[in-house]
């Protein structure tokens, strides 16, 4: 079974390829250009596979035979400095490779998220109409306008009436519907009665019914508890 190429394997083979260039191809080219390559009458060195690892002894032997004495002595004298430069360069190269890999992963993840969002229709993300109405009720009851508080309670009561219809209760008025409620299946019925009673006072007495922000929010919270019992709103 052929293994699927990985990022680690790709980095390994890339470094191996550049090592072959640095320690085999370039030195061979330098030998030919400098005239230090083995001549036709010389005994050719044993042929080694290009994939065979290069040892430090091979490198030192090559430098002794291909470089001048001064150049070799300078290289030997500053060998530690060259090693430090190579190590730092390798670390910087490795950091660059890791950074590029992470950026590629981020781009791929972003592309996946965009594709996932495009694959879902807008309708699937729409907020239900009931929830939008409830959000409007909350906005009104948390406003500084007393008229908004009254409208919030009236709208919440309309939503309660619709909930009763959804649950299958029938009657001419909301009171008729709530009288049919089985308390074992409607645990917040008392809260519904209390909220509906305040709504009736607001509807019948109008501005004569005193209402402050705290009371308005308390009444709306009663409706909210009723709605959440049946997952009518979130």
C-alpha cells in the first residue's frame, strides 16, 4: 500500500536533496572548475551511491584535497563559527517552514468554513418569526418608554394565546382556554394566569393602570417562563 505523502516526509526529502546538492554536486563542480578533479590516469575512487550518507570524515577529506592549505586552515580555525551560522540558518529555515505550514493550515480551515457556510441555505439560519417577536418584546420592556412596557405585555399575551392554540386548547377567550389546562402537563399555568390578569388590567384601564419598569419586566418574565417550558422561545 502506497503511503500518503505527509508534510514531515516532504521536509525530510527536501533537506536530503539540498544536502546532496551542497555536499556532492557543488563540490564536484568546484573540483572540475578548479582542476583538482581526478585525471584520466588516476585510480578512480570507489563509486558510492548518491543516497549514501556523507560523514564528517568525507567532508574533511574533500576539503583537504580540493582546497588550498590557507583556505583549509582558515576553515578549520573558524569551524565553530561556521557551525553556529549553519545551525542558526537551519533553525531559521525550519521556523519559516513551520510558519508556512501553519499559515497553509489556517487558509485551508478558512476555506473549509466558507465552503461549509455556502453549503447551508440562508433559510436554515433564519431566526424563527416567534423568536423575532419575542426579541421585540424584550427590547420594548427594557426601554425607558412606559408605552413600550404596555405594548410588550400586550404582545406577550398575544403570543401566549397562540401557544395555547398550538397546544390544542380551544375557547372563545383565553380564560376559557386556560380553564381546560391540565396542571400536570402545564406546570406554569399559575404564572400564565397572573400575567394574563395584569394584561387585562392594562387593556381595560389603559393609562389608569399604574405600571413601572420593574413591574413590567416581572410580568414579561412570567410570560418567558411559560414560553420556555414548551420551548416556544429560546
